[in-house]
C-alpha cells in the first residue's frame, strides 16, 4: 500500500466522519423543525438568560438578520415569544413558551443521552483529548484564518 499523505488521510476522515459530526449532535432537534443553533438559543433562554435578538447575534458573531431568520421559525412554531422591555420599548426580549420549555427539556435530555453514549464508547480521556484538539484548531487555525484578509 502506498503511503498516504496527511492531506489524503484528512480527506478520508472528513468524508467518513467529520462532515457528519454536527448531524450527530443535531439529530434530536430535527423532529421539532429546529437547527442545533436554534436549540442553543432556546437552551440559553431555558437556563434563565435574558436575551434580545441583538444579544444572540453578538454572542454568536453573526448578523441580526441571520438571528432574526432563526427566531422567526421559533416564533412560527410557538416555541418562543417576544416581549417589549418596559424601560426601552424598542427592545424585544425572547422568552420560551410552555411548549418551548418542554421541547427544550426533551432535546436537552436526548442530546445528553447521545453525547454520554459516545463517551461510554470511546472513553472520557479520549473525549477530553478530542475537545482539547478541537479548541486548539479553533483558536490557532480557524480564528487566525478568519482574521486574515482573503485574496481577491
């Protein structure tokens, strides 16, 4: 067998595994017509965070328009509501509805079960090592790449 280059090995791992990682985590959200990102907003609300669309956009590093599209879906499904701030009537805060609270609980439980099932399979030590490497890639590669001007 010919020696593979690191790039070939990366491509093989990507094609067989990593392109599916986000899907593995988000499977429990699909039956509720939510993305994993939308669930994370609901999870923050469930944890008691007081959030407006601008807060979510700033925290996620995306535009208000992008978050507004995600919020619209949750509003349409009656998972959240918006209420005006009494001190600043222009500001709308997000809150979970009773249905949104229950769905958040169900999804959180399913994701927890899936994740710790993986921990049982590969072991806590390897999961911690994977997370350490992923954080390093995020800081040293992805964030650096995002800061560099792109060639035209």
